[in-house]
C-alpha cells in the first residue's frame, strides 16, 4: 500500500525535527475534563431565604 499525502508530510516534518503529533494524541496535558452539572429542583425549592427563591408564593 502507498502512503497518504498527509502521512508523507508528517514523516517529512518529523525528519526535520518537529515534534511527532502521535505522541500527544489522547493526552489532556494535566487538564481534567469536568461535566457540567445542571441545578436541580432542591436549589429552588429549599432556598436559604425568600430572596433566593425563583418562584415566589403569591
């Protein structure tokens, strides 16, 4: 099989002394991905005081 143009370009750059991109693949470099947590009903239903409530009693 022949090499793709992208692979040829990558290998040429590695030969010239550029860092191999395959080394860095899958690495977060110390960053920890965090999932976003949605506020639940308890935050609104049991607020600390009346000013924190979104839905005020009529």
